[in-house]
């Protein structure tokens, strides 16, 4: 039914997407319990902490994805020692990062929540949630780190000797770090705009939308991350035809997946939102915003493939350009700009606009050649 290449493709993509779905499912279930059991203000409180929590995940990906990219390329060149060195470097850097953020989150939860935009009503709940969440930073981040490396080598050959220079890892991880920054920056900008326009109920609306977004992102990003070791190995082996095959397969899989997600969310918008809340006003606002918000998934699906492909094949400058525009510049500009110029009712078009412009940047980067960074 499937040839060997197709089997290899799905053997990497399905576990990768599944692992990310499970990771984000923890947060989604958390949101369901909070929304149904405590109420809309608790949902808003959870969402206030998202910029800090997801920034932590983004920083960890700087080392995990950077290290895994180096490993995949070196394994493609049969450089086992170099791959082991990259693994050890990324592991230690992730461990140190998790320790630092655990201490920061547990010592300064109130200050961090206030900085993220918490109002006086939801600030105490946000600080309490952040305290307990960051208390488990070490197992949370290390599990994400190990999942990435297992994907690259089946069972990473751990060599607790020979530290490589951090720049083997750091440089290749910057694009994924910038991509992951998309979530905290989007949350931070939306929280501030919503608090000054729609209030806490607006933040609660975005909280539910972000839970739905995270699950879609897990599937689409899981495909891109699953392809990363395959691209890296093919690039290391200088197999250009195989690179193109994997790239085209990634685009097709993500387009089909994003379209199915979009259709399902449009058809079952109210039913999906009702999983998180019983509040009538919150249900109405979120259900109305969901179809427009979900349309951005169609463009995000392609953008994630392009970003992962470029950093997996050492075209780092291209992936950096795409990631920083998508995750930092465009999201911030549109989230603040669209409500100001067109009105609050168009606020949920901001992410869609940013993803569309990012796709144009991706196509431009693809067109200017394959010169390596």
C-alpha cells in the first residue's frame, strides 16, 4: 500500500504530531477544567500567564530543535561523535534554562502576571497558577527536549563526554525559537489590547481561542518537526531529489490537515467552544470569532513547513526572516493596528492577516535561490 519512503515519512510525522498533541492536550484539559469548574475569569487568568509559559517553551526549543538539526545533518554525514556532542550540549543548556525559569516563576509570580497584563481582578488567580506551573519546569522542558532527540535517532546514543561549542546548536535553533515566540507575543499583544477594549471577557474569549489554536498548531507543527530529521539526513547526504520529495509531501499533508481542521471548526464552532465554558456571553463571542481565527490555520500550515525546511537545510537566514516576521513583527503590528484603524470587531482578523503576509515572504525566500546561510 505504501512504499518505503512513504512509510518512513509517516513513521516520523505521526509520532511527532502525536507527541505535540499530547503536550498541548495537557493545557487544553486544564482549560476545560478551569472554564467549566471555576468560570470565565479563571480562563482569563490562565491566559494572562501564557506569554511567560510559552516564552519558556520557545527558549527551550532554541536548544532542542537547534541540537536536533545539527544531529540530523551529522548523522546524514555519518558523524556519530559530532551528533553525540550536539545532544549533550543541548541537554545541559535545557536543564540550566529550566532551573532558572523555575526559580523566576516561583519567586516572582505576581510581578510576572502583572507584566503580562493581568487586571486587579484576575491577577491573584494568574499568579497562583503561574507559581504551580513553573514548579514543574524541569520535567516539562526535559521531556520536550528528549522527545525531539528520540525522533532523530530512535534512541539517542548518550555520550556524557565531549561538550561541543554552543554555537553549533544555538545558531540552528534560532529559527524554531523565533517560531515558538509567535505564541507568547500573540498572547501578550492580544491580552493588552483586549483588556483595554473588551475587558476580562475579551481575554477569556482569546483564552479559549488560544486553546483551540494550540491543538491545531500541534498537528501542523508536528508534521513540520517530524520532517526535520528527514530533511537533515537528506541534506547531509546531499540527496536533492529526496529533499524535494519530503518538502512537497509536507506541504500536501499540512494543507489537507489544516483544511479539515478549518471545516470542522466552522461546522462545530458552538459545540467546540461549549467544551470550555457554559457562560452564554463568552460562548457567543468565541463562537463568532472562531471561523475567522481558524482561517489562519490554512496559511500557518504552509508557513511552518517553509520555516522548518529552511532551518533543516542550513538556510538559516531565510528561516530567521520568516520566523521573526511571522512571530514577532507582523503579529504585533496587526494585533495593535487592525483594531485601531478598522475597529474592535475586526480584531480576530489580525492573525489571519499576519499569516497571509508571512506566506508571501516564504514564497519570496523560496524564489531567491538555495544559497546556504
